[in-house]
C-alpha cells in the first residue's frame, strides 16, 4: 500500500434521527457496539490494516463523544508526525449556516475536503462513513480499481431486498449488460420493483485518484449537493468509468433502532461474529483495562457476551452486556443490550430492551419490548417499580 499513498475522508455527518434516543447525545459513529467497541472502530481498523496514516473526518454537530474515544488516533496509527495525522472537522452544519455564498463558491465542507487532500499529497482518496457496519480490506479494492482503469470504484454487496432498511437514502447499482461491473445506474432501493429479489446495495465506500476526487467534489460543490459519495458520481456516470467492487463479508446498515439491535444480536451467532471480527486483522478499539467479570454461584448465563468489570448474580441469556454492569439476584435479562455502567435491580425482568449507558433499573421492574419493537431506555434514566404494583 505504501507504493501508492492513500488518504481517507470519513463523512460522519450521517442522519441519526431514526436511532433516537441513542443518538440524542452522540452521532451514529460513536454508538457502542458488541460489548466493547464503537462503530468508528471498524472503518479506522480498515485504515490501519491498509497502513493509511492520514485521515480527515467531517461531522455534523458536537463531536465530544467521538473525540473522547479516538483522542489522537494513536490506537489506529493515525498520530504520525511525518505526513500523516487525524484531522477533525466538527459542527460543519453551524459553519455552513453562517456562510455567505457567492455564485460557484464552494462551501467550507467541500473546500476543507479539497484542502485536506491537496495537503496530504496522496495519490488516492478512499471515502467512507461509519453506519455501514463491516470489516473491509482496502488493499484489494485499490488493486481492483487500478486493474479496471476506473475513475471511481464503489463497494457493494448483493443482498436480498427484504433485508434492506426503510432508509430513504439506501441505493443500489445497476450494471452494464456485459457483466463487467461497470455501474450504469444508481437507484433508490425504495423505488425497486416488487419482483426484484436481490439488489447490489451500495456501501458508500469508494476509492479514486486525488485529482478525480477534487474534480468531482468541485462540481458537486458548485451544484450545492451535500451527502455521501454517491452524490459525487450519480450525475457523472456517462462521463466517468465507475465500477462496483463486490464485498462478501458481514454487512449491516445501522440506520434505525431495529437494525442496531439486530446487528448486536447477530454477534451471538458464531458465523456472524467470525465474519465481522475475524475477517482479516482484529478490530482495534480504545483500550480500557478492568477486572474480569464476576459471576456468583447463583448466576445463570446462556448464549451471552460480557465485557469486563461486570458483577452478575442474576440470569442473562441471548444478550450483550457492556462494561461495569451490575445484575442483582433474581434479575432476568433476555434478548437485550445493556450498556456501560447500568444497574439491574433484584427481581427485575428485561426482555427485548436496549439500556443506554448509566441506566438504573430498580427492584421488581419489568421492561418488555418485542422482536419487532424493541424498547429503548435513554442514557442515565432511573426506573423504579410503580407503588402498589
């Protein structure tokens, strides 16, 4: 990979409205996942595996939770002082709101991206987000891009249409008749005819030469287009060679509460877990040292995952338990996601529930959702049993 220097742009200004209240105080990219990770860990690990030492991320709103997790980017090798580094651009919505635009003037969003790419002196740019949960290898993507002589190469996965979320922005590709994976159309999944069984779902991950990125970004900026990579190329397919690169590993579009819950539950299946975590290099996250989780003699555990520093006296099955969680005697947790620092009182019952960080559930409380309508309890909530119940 060093032969061709690659920089990365992470567009993290992803719509988290369908993930509320989990996204009330954090962006999608900071969402905890799989007991000890956050979604940003997956694209950052892909950059580390490809020896990419320079990345810029662009985020709408406050990035406090993200900054707290990634710090200097040292865990992923993004703290290089020789031509590398991690370059944050947060609260871009506020910056653009106060800008005065002249005809053909680029917004600060695109101007900052172009400025970063020029300063990086990279040959290629890889563009990605974080809501597409996957573990990709960038090196074969680059090789495929070069072999095809492509202007832009975008990753996709063939999936059953019914597994796609209800996101209005989800897109899929159509290809030329020769089967060369050259993309001839970018279409909304929601507009696909009912008889279509499978679609080539866009992952929003693309690679291109730096000069092409600057060209496409400049044109998109002039047209005041804002969004993911697809907006750069959707109206340019006739003038550029745009190819699709098929991904075959685990993929989940974290677009709403249901998809987030399902992705966590998927990790209780060994095949899914291996497809995500044991595909290539291990996923890197911020290191947090802690004591091993304690299980009392009364504890019952079946098909569950636990982080460190937990204290378990109750029954836990088909669930994921994050760090420093306490489960009291007689408590039952089933098909649930319990985040860091939560406490489950004696005799309480949780089923199809997501508890955000620091939730306190009192003794004898019953919280039940359904497989299709998961109950979400917001961060630091305190829930006590109703008197007289």
